[in-house]
C-alpha cells in the first residue's frame, strides 16, 4: 500500500507547471545525484537532454527547458530566488557554458543540447532523458517521468519503492476513502486528526507545524503578490493581469502595510454575495497569475491548479470565520492533502494523463472536503463534498492555448474554487446515509474517463481551445 505524505501533495515550487517545470527541474537534480552516486560526475564531458511527448509539445510554454537548466545548475526550486532565474539562463546562453551543479563547467548550447521530441514514451506522456558523454567517450543515459504534482519517477519506480518503505510506518495506511471512514469511526476522530497521526509517524509536531506554516506563507504570499502586481503575463499571449484591477475595486479604503493587515482589511469590506464571488475569484486569479509568470507557489496538487486551495482557505478566514487561526489552517491543509493523495493513488493528478479534471477537478475536491471539516461537517460529509466537486469536473480537458498555463487555466482556478465552496454547502445539507455516489466510485470513474480521453486533450495543445482560437486575436 503506497502511503503519501501531505507534504508530497502540497509542496513549494516554481511555476508555471508542476509536471512541466517543477518535475523536469527535480529530475535534473536527481540525475546529478545519480551521476555522483555512480562516481561519474567528475568525468562528465558533455550533457544533452531530450523532452518527450507532452513535455515537448507544451514545454516551451511551460518553461521546461529553463527548468532543466536550473536543475542541471543544482539550484533548489523551493528556495532559489525567482528574480535570478532569467539571469542564470541569459548567462548560459551568452557563454555556451554550463556549470553542472555549480561545480563542473562543460560546453552547453541551450538551443541544441535541449531537444523537443514529439514522440510519446510508453510509460508516461512526460518523459525526459538525460545523456552524458564521459571523458573516455562512454555515453550514459537515464530516463525520468514527470507524473504530475512535481513527482518524478523512473520506469522501474525504484524511488517509489523507497517511498513506500519509508512510509510503511503509517499507523493508519490509507488507499481508499472507505478506510478513512473506518478509521475515523474506530478512533472517534476527525479526518484531520487521523491524518495528523500518520504525519507524526514521520516527523515531530513542531516540524509538522513549521512545514505547514511555510506552505501557508507561500500561498498567502502568492495571493498578496498577485493582487498587488499589474501588467502583462509573459509568453506572447498578452494576457493582462486581472487580479490587480479586481482587487483595487474590492479592497476599500482600509489601510494596510503587510499581509496580516491585508487580511484584516478584507474582513472589513462589504460581503454581499457578489463581493464574495469576486473576492474568491480574485484570490485564485492572483495565485495563478504569479504561477504563470514563473513565480513561487504551492503545488496543490499541481501548479496549474495552485490557486484553488489558497482561495478557498482564504475565503474561510476572511468571510466565514474572522477568528480563524493556524489550527484551522493546519486542519484544512491536512484534510486537503489526504484527499489529494486518494486521487493520486486511485487515478492521476497529471493533466498529461487525465486532462484538467486531474488538476482543477482534484484541487476542487481537496478544497471542498477541507472546507467542510472546518465548517463542522462530519468525516462522511467531508468525503461527500470531495465527491460532489470532482463529479462536476469529470471530463474536463486540458487544452492550453500556445502551451501556456494561462488560457483557460487561470480562470479555471476561480471556477474550481467557487465549485468547492458550493460542494461544501451541499454536502453539509446532505444526510450521510443517503450517499448515491461514494468518493471511491468517482475516483475510479475519473480514471476511466482519463483513459478514454483522446491524447489531444491531455496537455498537448493539439485540440480544443488550443486549435480553435486564432493567436493573432489574443
């Protein structure tokens, strides 16, 4: 049974895509570790990289090539300064020299040593092969797969096996939603309390709190930055940042100088139904505008869907409960992470495998369930909310225009957040004994839908809006 930590489902990274940016970045770093482990690093003479399938078709728009270079440099996507990324890329392009892991300088032509191959590898649509020529002329290659949410594996899934062994100490191993209900009934506890016990088997309470605070801080920062940044997003579509203007119209006259004061100022604004809709949409748009500009966000469960969970949690803090505190944030993140892991185990969180239902659909389900617990829902109602949210995202395609995580991706986060709140409200009004479609069934249905979906609707920009819209009109 594969156990997945909340901190795998909610991880800090760089936009615009967890599978096409963060994944290749991490894969490059893992490959360097492999070279070092095999005592080949010091013998490297040259390096080439081949991106396959969806990574090739939409890699330019997702900055996959830039991510590969940053990984080869040995930088950390969690902490490397965002504003220095382009400087490193420009330096490489000007010199045609790459300092591998910031240790060993080798020749590297950006436009030649990274190749985009439209061929799909059998194991997963997001394949990436690293090849090195050693000083003695020997060539060594390793292939990795970016399977969504920043997760990277090799075909043999050696790393996945190590993860399973690492997490085998979970006191409450979970594969299905039904097991969550069994454990909660057995222990007479909430879902967040159950998930916390699993996390405590991996790390101490203070470490858990620190990591959750760091995640929320990045979420909050991405909302704040997005709401206070105007201009046009990069990539050539000339998409105007909308969160700034929406925020200007909503914020009122209450002064603030930091993020905490900002939250207080929002609580003091008008909260009619239309304003609530606009605030939630504004939060979601803000995060994904930051993501689209190569900013730092939290994969939740992916970068393309990074705005849903922060927007819904912010809704709770500024609309539903003005006394909300870190304990509420903690519960929300624990529950959402566990729901996300159910989809990863039973289906997919990769748009290249399942379309946008695997990203926005899953994030909406995660947010809906988490909000339901904070609103006083039972474990049964939490899972009902997650099911409702996903049920109404089934079949959602991934057809980004020009391969950019902008149209329709950014707006979809706002829609996913609103659906999550609505799903929560409907679940709270439901009698748990009258469940027609359990969460496990909708997860299985999502996976079957993903397999039935033609590849052109799975993050290839070869169908839907990506081919119907004339780029000159954008």
